[in-house]
C-alpha cells in the first residue's frame, strides 16, 4: 500500500495531467472532450459519479466502491480544474476544518 506522501503525489500528478489535457484535442482526450462540452456537462458527470458511488456503497463490493470513488475523485478534479480551483485550495479548507466538529463547522457557515 502506498505511503501518504505517495497519495499526495498521485493527486498532484493527476491535477497536472488534467490541466495539461484540458485544452487539448477533444478527439484524443476525455478531459478535453469534457471541457469542450462545458461546465454543466462536467458538473453533471460529477453528479452521476456521486450517484454511482452511493449505489456501490450500498449494494456493491469493496472493489466496486473503490472504482466508483476513483471515478468520482477524477471527475471532481476535472470540475475543479475547469473552474480554476487548485486542489490545494480544497486541501487547505479541509486543513482549516480539521479538529472541528462537523456539527459546529456546519452551524458556522453563512448558508
């Protein structure tokens, strides 16, 4: 099993690959094809993958859930890239929330 540092490296490499392929040839790159179809299509794919992840969690095997979760993370990263949101911003927000009760954190949101 990879060490935590390697996990971060995988996400960093994936983010760089997505950024590189974003404006590429839609005939040669799935990332470019999604971006060419627009933010609404990318968001729709995130929703679809989220639903498939939930279904795998409820009815699938361990491997089914792992595969669907990987698809969800990938499509979320494509969406973040399309909106020019670095993964580092999401990780910083998670770090900010660390150690805070989810109930307390949610109550403190502006809406």
